[in-house]
C-alpha cells in the first residue's frame, strides 16, 4: 500500500470513529438498531447516562445526520429518535462490533477492566 493510500485509510477510519466515538454515541446508535425510541426509553437503556449528556449526544448525532428526531402531534415533547437512512447503513457495523466484543470479552475484561 502506498503512503497516500495509507494516509487515506487512516483518515477515513479516524473520521468514522470520530462520529461514533466516545462513551455514548455508539451505545445510542446500538439502542436505536431495533426500533425508534423516545428520550426516556433511551435514557433507561443507557443508564447511568445523564439527561444532559444524552441531550448533547442526540444533538450531535442529529447534526451529523446519523439519527432523526420525529416530533409527534400528541404532545409538545413527544419526540421519537431513530436512525436516519445514513445512520441505518451503520447498523451492520454495530452488529459486527458486538460479535467482536462477545468473542473478545475475556481479553477486554482482563486488559481494560471493563464491567460486565
């Protein structure tokens, strides 16, 4: 692989990880894989995330077009979050990442001291 190709590879991977990196973004995207969810459902799924952090991360993901917020007509605050078309294309990667994590859970627990 030529140096320019390597640089592009590194940049592309870095850009993708920037979008879903951090403690909560990937978890939010994973939580939305099966179906759309309201804020309170996401907060429950992602416990112990704070409301402030969840709001910040949802805004980030929405600004980057990975999720959409659909405002319902029932109540002023009835907002349902789901993957955008762009974000839906990420779902297979989430499932592959989960498979990898399951396969390597023992090493992750030993080396990184993750909670089960």
